[in-house]
């Protein structure tokens, strides 16, 4: 990643966010790796100097986590580098999706969960999580900003512009061919084929679906009538595939395919990524445009419950509006003491400035340094 690129992102988003949030941000995902103290048996330090906070590795052990597939690549990278910090701690992450992660966490099958949506009190998730944490509240700690790409496979079309209304109609099946006049109007001078549009959606409950439908509901001028949800609505069009890898593979192998998927998956599969017209012109998905959108976030939680309320209907010039934040859902208290130490060690590493900066190269956008520092404070308060 390029430090200069991150500095631009931090300067764009940091000033606004630090005044409106007392929040924080960082990551999660799939694999098993280890980590260890570099000097004393209870204190590990990251190898990359200045920004890395001291980490208490405890006596080692295994941490199991599950959930969001959106953060898969981010957490794999964090787990790999954590091996140099606490090699006696093994971190296993199963990217089964946000809904499954919350279910496994509240059932006490895993030690923390990754979710692209915060715990929902109306669905009983807040109460269930508190019960799992021995009558202590669970906290939503934002870790990774994962832009959602509208990814497509259309031979000969290297640049495609969509807006919320047209995107909603595509994903409802109301626009069924690529040369539909509504798409053509946004793409003057582009030769669009008459091929059928093949929509793919997440068949599993997903925070990515939840955030994508939040965007469609908020910004499509009524074209999307369903409420946002982790499950794809019955009124939606398309073919379901499991997890982010499944929808990305569906688009990659299907001419005329389109889906919503995290930026990292779109990049890894070399898919076309639509520019989004938010009402102030077409916006390319990149770290800077995501930073502008994150800057409009508002605080939605209290204390160390660091929920963010994103503005999906932003019309700020240059702001890419389709984003999600992956939360690590953790017990504020209530876990075994050594397990608590291990969880705090890993999350402290994941939240560190160096690890956050490294995520840009693999398709994520780190939150500003001021916000990231608040995440570190919340992690330190876990008891």
C-alpha cells in the first residue's frame, strides 16, 4: 500500500469523523495462524515499530471466531502478521457470513463474531449476546471499511456508470438487458450489447446484502421498495450463491453477470466495477472516494459500543456511497481471563495503524487515525 494514499484518506475523513464520533474501526476472517511475545512471556510487540501498541499475549491458546466473509482477506492478512507478535496464540476464523457468525457467538460456540451489521435489538440479538457474555453487554467494534462494488462481466465495456435507481431496477429484474435506455442514458458514447443481464445475489444471510439494500432503499428514489435485510428479498431478481466468493465466481463465469460484492473480491476476480453516480456525477471506487463517504458517518452507539450510521444517500461530489463497516462483536466482560487476554491481543494488533494501513492494497479502506485510536481504547477496556 502507499502511505501517501492512506494519508490522503485520513485527512479527508478524519476531521469530520473525529468531531461527530467517539468511535473506532478495524477487522476479521478465515484461517488458523499463531502469534507470540517478542520479549517477556506476557508482552508482545509488533515488529513494525512506531504505531504498534504493546500487546499482552498471555499464556497462549486458541481463539475461535466466525462470521462476515466480507472481511476474509483483511483478517487473513492480520492473522498472518499476528504470528510475529503472539506466536503462541492460534486464531481460527470461519467466514460463514454475518448471520451465522452472530448465531454462533450468541450460542457461545465462538469467542467473537464478525458482522457487517451491528447487533439488532429488535431481533433479540443484543439480549442474546448479553446473555452469552454472562449478563454483560456485547460491543460492536468497527474494524474494516469494505466498499461494496457493483461488479459486472461485460465484454468490451471497460467503463460502466450506474446510479441507485437504475441499479435497483436491475436487481429487481425490471431492467433485463444491458442496452436498456436507462443504462444507455448514463453511458453516453458507450456501445452496450443487447445481452441479457444475469443477476447474482447472496443466498446466505449477509451483512453485505443488508448494507447494499440499505443503499438501494435510501438512494433509489423509491425504485427499491423492500426494507433492508440480511436476507435477499423475494421481490429481488437473480440467482443465489453462497458467500462473497460464490457471487464473485458467478459473475466471473457468466457473460452479462452482475452482483454486489466487496471490493477485494471484485479485484481478485478481475471483474468490471461500475462507477456510481450519487447525484453529483460518476464516482470511481477507490480509497479516497470511500474516505469521503465514511466522513459523513454519525455515531450510533454509546460508550464503547462503537456503531456507525452511514449516509448511503450522500450526494457529496466524489463520495462513493456503497460501503459497509465490518464489526467485531465482543464481550465487554464475561470470558475466561486468558481467553480475554488473547482476544484483546489479536484485536489490538488488527486495530493498529500499521495493519490498518496495509489493508488498502487488498481492497479495503482503513478508517482515519483518530477513529482507529478510539477502537484501541475500547479494546483496552474489555475486561
